[in-house]
C-alpha cells in the first residue's frame, strides 16, 4: 500500500484525486485549508487535515502525522494553488506576496518537510499551468498566477538535478483548460474540454508510474488554448 500526500483537496482536481487513490486502496493524507469536504467522504485509509501551507505549525502537524502513522511517503502531489485575475496595475504587493506564499513558498516548505520520509523510488509531482510555460499563450490579468506557476516549473527542474542520485524524482505537469472553479474564475462562460475527474485520472496514473520514465521534466497536459 502506497502513501500519498495531496494538497489543495477541498475541491476540483485535488478532491477527485483523493477519491481515486482511495478506490485503489492507497493511504492518503489530504491537506487543505478546508478539511471538511474530504472528511465528509468518510473514506478508508484517508486522513484529511486542515493545512495552511504558509503556517509552520500546520506543516509540522502534517509531518508529525506521517512520522507517527506512515514513516514513508511514496507520492507527493503539490496541487494547491491560489488564484487572482486582476490587471497588473491593480494588484497590490500584498496580493502578490500572498499568492506566491501558497503557489511557490508553500510547495518549497512542504517538500522540505516531507523529503526525509521519501525514498529513491518516491515521486514529487508539482502542478503548474500552461500559462507558466515559455512560449505558450498568455492572458491579461494572470500576471501573478502564471508567473508563480512558472517559478514552480524551474524549481522542479532544479530539484530533480539536485536529488537525481538519491531520489526522489521530481516532475511538473502544466495543465491546460479543466472545468474547475479556478478555470471558471479565469475564463467566465468558457467551457473546458476536460472535467476535474478526467484530469485527476491522468495525474493519479502519472504520479504512480511517470517517474519510471521521467525526472526533471515538464509535461504539457493540454489539448486547447487556454
């Protein structure tokens, strides 16, 4: 039985991934500021914890749970993401800092906390966006969000290089349009080609098998623009 940690599990893709991993019989630690949606599912081998990635005490609590209950992490999916759609001149420095705190610093902090529990065969999957990929179509209003997700891409490549001898593997998925609350906020009225469950199925499979074929790689998971 593998041990899976997922962030951003209260809705959308993260919520669907929790259910899919549980169906496969894996142990799941679901981390989100709102732990109640996953808790209400009452799934076997699933622990839902309230976790603000910017708070050291919450990160310590997650680490303590793993240390006492699991001892090992096989897959970490850094899926949590803050979002803002606002003209650049109107975004405050506080809004930029808060978004980066979750989208970049939160990924860094949680990964650092969990690395001691990972083996060479473990896999860290970071979730980015097509808007963070150089040369992809860019959209106004997403300067904070897309630039933060671009930072996650480069971070993934650097960590894969640093840990290539001892593991774990690090890969990053740049997602295209998926019908989630975040997508609806970014592109009101637009219909995405994939549902949250469909994308969750892809990420679940990749997290379990992708590190056999990839390390330090950016994979563009998109069949549309955006």
